[in-house]
C-alpha cells in the first residue's frame, strides 16, 4: 500500500456486483482496490464459488469440504473487500429493491450471458430510466453484438476463438491454452479501464453509459499486434513456443540445475552475449552477426546458446547476463514468488484472510497491482458470506424496517 493521500480514488463510488466465476468478480475486486464500495448481489442460495473446490479452511486446502468453515479458495481471493447481500432478482419485490439500490449507485457490473439482463429486467435500458447517471458494464464471451453474441463461453473458448490458442505451443505441436485463465483476467482488466473511462465521461456530461466487454475482443486486440497473417509467407510457423519471431536468441534454455529465459532484441545484445559465451567471433560473423539470419535460423542459434547455458548453474548464468545488461530470468514457481523480495517490496503477496478464522496457513493472495504516488490502494477485509450486509444495505441504506426484512427473508426474496 502506498503512503499518500487520505482519500482513495474511487471513494464514494458505489458498485452493484451481479457477477460470478472469475472475470466479473476480478473486475469488481479491482474497483474495491481503488476504494469503491462494492456490494455483491448474490441469489439467496449464495455465491457459487464459495461452495466450489478447492476449499480452504481450518484444516488446510482440500478437494472436498471438511468443515463448516471451509470456503472456496478462489472465493476468498476474488471477493475480498466487498459487502454482500442476497436478493432474488426473479421476484418482483426483489427487482423493486434492486431498482432502489440502482438509484443510489454509480456502477452495475454483470457477466451474464447475452439476454439474461433483459429477462431479469436489469438491462441498461431499464436501469438508465431509473438512474441516468448509472454506468453498466457487461462482460461476455463475444460481446453484446454480432452473430456470435448469444453463444456461451468459458475462458478456454475465448482463448480458442480469439486466435490465442492457434499461436500457443511448440512448433508442430497441438494447440495449447495459456497456463492461467487469461481471457477472464484480461477482460476484467479491460472492464476496469472501461468503467473508469465511463465514470470520467460522466463527470463531463452527467450521463452514464453501457460498457460492452467481449473476452474474445480483448484477447484478439492483444495478439494482433503481430502481423500473424504474414508468418506463413515468411516461412514461420504460427506456433513459436517460447520464441518471438522478430528476435533471436529469445527462448528458454537449460542450465545445470534448471532453466532460464534469455531475450536479445538487437545486435548489440547479441554481441554482449557472444562475449559471455566466449564466442566473440559470432558477433561479426557474416551470418550470425545479422538479426535476420538468426531469426531464420533460430534452431542453430539456440543450439549455440544452449551449449553455453548447460555449462552454468542458473545463478552463474544470470549473474553474467545481468551484469551485461541482457534481459534474463529464472523461472520461479509460486513458492519462490511468494518469498520474492521484489514481490514483497511491491506489496504483491498478502495474507489470504478467512472471514471467521483469519489468515490461512500456507495461502496468500495478490495485492493490488496499480500503484499511485498520492493515493492509497488495497483490499481492506476478507471475503464475507452471502447476505452478511443485508441489514446494513436494506435497513440503513434503503430504510427497510426490521419487520419487512424478516418478511423478505421468509419469502426467499433476500
């Protein structure tokens, strides 16, 4: 957390969070990290991820729930620093309560399939009539328009349809998804950007708007920075493994005790690398000395680098590369990252809190990734169970009396 201003950037902004799974909850988690009041609106049955493996609780992590305190580990991460109410949007009285909340809120976020908000009566057109300043963000697989808009999607589907899987994997190998659900995570980041832009636009115009986020669009916009359609005519395979088709050497190389990544982006870096390897003549060689030749003959170049890297330990190789200013890295796993001085200096490894038993042994969560010089960020408080703030939100914010709250509970409305 950064020392500085006493007020968080989104302090005073109220967000109604209708999301489940990953992309939506991550987007609203980011909003909470910037200081927004995020209110999870769960169905009376509760948040789906709280009752999904892997579970975390007093006896550690497990595939099956062992105790009443066991909660889904991803729920504990994604729902930090949010308030939680329950509300049946399929009931008329539940819908009416939601509309009253919309009147007092700034942002609504959902990741329903296209058409669900219309069926529930919570589409942007409806909410805009209630509150003209409302910003509504919808995260879907394919967006709200186009012939594929109605299709359902998961992260792996979006990775496939965006083209990411077609370029991921080893040359000649089968298509591979990224090791982490990037479509979900990246669309959450784009959703954050879109919501912030819409709020800024509102300060200028006084009007809210609809923010339409497609997981496929987000990934496609990132991968199409490269002229992918030109690879074949240049004799390049679409799947480059760990290589980048503009630079060489640029790959993962074995050492005596592990693996390292080395990236060179110009001939000067190549010259420095040849000095480290004791192959200085290759820097001025008619072939090896040219980037174009190295790119076209990656296998030959990688063979030279691998022959050197395998004579060194990981730390020996990295020390020489870093001293020469050549971008390089070990490939730490999550255990090493959790102990990383850099990660701790940046506040990126924080305890994972359970709402009733406190910090969970052996588990941590990511800190807020955006740092400011004069504003605090971060997640204050653990995830809470569904309905934890019903009395506060319905009673104090909306003024619903205790007797009506009891009646609404009994009717399954909240």
